[in-house]
C-alpha cells in the first residue's frame, strides 16, 4: 500500500516508519516527473495565431520550469496527521509545490495552501485539528530522519525541534536557500498577509526578514495567481551581488516569473560622481515642489490664437479662448496628456466653427485638425514637448530658473549646491548621477503616468532616499508592498530614522510595521558583540536576541601583521565546513586578495558576482549576505571610511552564521572595547 494511504501509527517501529516515508518520497518524485513530462508534451499549436502561440508557449515553458525537481532539495519536509471531520485528507504532506498522482490524488500539498498553515502555526494550546506534526530530516535530497510532535494532548509548550535547529544551522555554500521548512509562527503571519496590505518588517540581523519577504511574494503569487500574472511582482535589492545571492529562492519554490532588480535597474544606471552633500539634497522630498514648478514653468501664456484653413474656408480660435483652455488644463493633468488635450480642445473649437457654418464634421476631422500644422505650432510654442533630462539640464544650468522654481523650498546655499559649476552644452551631453535618476523618474511621472505593478518587495529600504522611495511607491500604487530593512543597518547619508518616514515617502502611511527581534542564524555571542554598537547607531531599537548560544563562535584578535593574520584565519576557516567571507574595508580589497594569493579565492564586486567558497568582500557590499565563517579585517578602517561607518561595521559584524573572527592592527572602535 502506498505510504500516503497508510493510517497514522505513531507507535510503529521507527525503521518501518522511515521506510514508508521514503517510499512516499519516491512515489511523489515519480509523480512530479510525470507532471513535468505531461507539461512538456503540451503544444502551443492549438492557439489560433502566431502571437497567441508565442504567449501560450511562454506559459507552457514557465509551467515546465516550475515543475523542476531539484535533486538536492527535499520535495516535502513535513507531515500533518489531522482529525477527521472535514473534506480534507487525514494525512497531509507539506512541501515546496503541489504534487498529485495520475488519479489527481494529492501526494504533496503546497506549503502556501490554507491547510498547510497548521504546519507553521499549530501548537498544543491551539492544535488547529492537528493530532501529530512530523518533521523530516534530509541529507541532500535523501530522507534520513523524522521527528514527531504530539499536539492533541495540551500541556506545556513543545521542546525545540532538533531537526528544525539542524536545518537552521546547516552550513551553506552558494546562494541563499528558501526557509519553507523552518518558517516560524511570527514569520508565517507576515508571509500570509493579505495582498492589499502593505507590510513593513523591521528585522534585526539573522531574523530572516529577507527570506520572509521572498516567501510572501511566493505566497501571494500562489494565492492571487491570475491577478499578479497580469500586473507583475518585482523584488528590489541593494545591488547585483545581493540579487545573485537570493536568485535561487523563488525558482526553488516554483516561481520562475518574478523580476528581480536594483533601484539603479529601475531608475537607470547613472554613475557620474557626485558630492555626497549634493546627492543628499537631491534625495530630499523638498525637491518635488521644485521639479513640479520647473516643469510647468515651460507652459507659457498664449499671445495669439489659431487660424485653421480648409480650402477657401478659414476658422479662427481667438487668443483669449486659447488662454482659457491652457489655464483650465495647467496643473490639473499630467504634462504629456495636457499637451494632447490642448490640441484636442483647440480642434474641438475649430469643429464648433465648422458646425456654426452648417458643416457636419466627425471625429476624424477633429483628429486631423489636432494634427494640423497651425495647431501643432501653437501647442509646441505654448506647451512644448519635454523630457526629464531637458528640465533637469535647465534647472542645474540656469541660476535664475532654479531660483524661480525653488521659491522658499531651498535656501540660496542649497541652490548653489545644485548648480553645475560648468554646465554641459545640452542635456544630451550631460553626465547624470544616481541621485539624478530619481529626479528624472519623478519628472517622468509628472509627464506620463508610471505603470504600476501588482506587488513590490523592497529590501534594505532604510538606505533609500525620499526621492528613491517615491519612485518605488509609484510602482505599487495599489498599496501592495513588502518593505524590509533594519534601521540599525542604515549606511547612506540619507538613511531613514523611522519606518513611518519610509512609509510616508512610499505613499503607504497606513502600512503595518512589524518588528522581528529573535534571530535564528547569527550566534548569540556574535550578535551580542555587534549589539554594542546599537546605542550609537540606533538607540531607539530593542537589542536583538538569538536562539543560538554560539559559545566559542567569536574570536577577536589584535595582530601585528594583518596580511599574515588574514591568511592564517582563512586557512583555519577552510578546515571547517561551510562558506567563508573575508570582509575588509574597500580600500584594503587588493591587499587582502594579495594576502590570500596562495589560497583559491575570489573577490566580490558589484557587477561580477562570484559563487565561491572563499570570498573577499568589500565592506560596502556585505549587506544582506551571509557566510558560515566571517573574517573581518580592521574594524576601525571600516568606521573611518564613511560618515555612518559605525552602522556599516554593525552590518559587517552580523554576517556570520557559525563563527566570526575579528582581526585588528589598529585600536578597536571605543564601542567594541572592554
């Protein structure tokens, strides 16, 4: 009898139980392979035309990719034995995706299905109809162990699961893994939040906030498949290295059609160097009013009317009528549609003149008049066509124009900061900075409406400027977003001081803020050491706590020769299992790589992502990444390298999952001493 048909028998011999569960795993893998082969056999030829065929083929390809069986990943990780009394099966296997046999009987239930919620939420005090919860241990893709939790007898809270602990602590290499087997109840509540609700997660290091955000995206795609397939889901991360690190999570959950990008990927990869003070000012929300006035200043008061000639007939729209139309449109519509509406309104008045003479013009005549030379010339004079680059070029080149647009929003000193010392000859030859990208996006939305998405996940949101946040908010006007970050890890000059501020700039003032303070990945000894910096970087935040004691996980070593110490510490780490990150001040990357020249290693860069066991990582790229063993070189240099250097150091010190080694030839920052 197949394992999925066996009645629960918790008193059975452990060896027999394990054998039956392995049989069910084998049956499930065979069924998944059959599902994939069936999807591969389907043809797009049934579609009526070439375009429909291409669309259908893309959908079929996505279906095949979603049914991939990753051999090193458990197909299911849990089982629920449930009380009788509803239409659902008594025994449910919970896994990464739904699997059924040739008679459509469920062999594995998707972790996102409503019945699977009990796997994460059920407890002795609220068993949710569950009699027994079984967790499975794996080595690679092979089922090696199981562990049972009785939930039908009330009583004290359950003991910490050994299998759960081992899965959380399991050494890793390569990209980030999904956490479907280890989602905790407070994380599950966030993951299953409704689509229309914006959730902001303040997450201390190691609390799984990034994974929670990714799993919420997967859950929403499962629950609202048709709607989100049309409108799209986007993940926004801080850099390409981070995106590469998380890139395998959603595909492992069967979600292959989710855009993953950076803020630069949305706003344009502008890289002209800029004084941080200028970038900070450009990121200030006060710039919005300046941009709006600068754009609309290009609409001028009409001084003449329109004369349209058709054959021997002349039709005139007086200048005062043109002024009335322009005044009624100015500021009540976006700039681009306003231009088009002006042309149509003028054409309509011409048609009125025609009708007054007994003619019977139709809509085609109106469109022809709107496109005619006299109308186009007047519209181009009064309401010229513009690009964001043209507006910014004039704003940063012309002191008088900037002053008029700034009004009282910017001081004279701030206006001087924005002006180019040597303006480029035209907007086409201008070199734009990253901060300019957000301004161009703001102007672009004033000109033409930005197309919104169905859901947006923003990680490391505390590091985004007000203008960058506004740009992202425009892309999820539906109010469906997942905002992730840690105020203590804010490293930019414009980093947010509160989540209310972030949500306000996004346009989601009513978003719910949830705080995750219980860590599962970073050892307690390491987290407590890093938390010494919190009073200096985020005094209002509660200190994070870790479930893992991690005795012996921290080593702080004063060294006479940093290069020699780095090589020695790297060799020590290589003797242990897991990934290794050597995090150094950006200025020391070359020297660190040279010190490790005898060891097989790679250097992580913003654009060339390396997947290697031993990596040298610039401190500015460490955010969001995790390594089993982390070696940090010269904390004082990391602090001195930037204005929010203590926050950067806090980030760096909390990347370790198993061990942290701190090497310093200089004195440690005062906050870490003692």
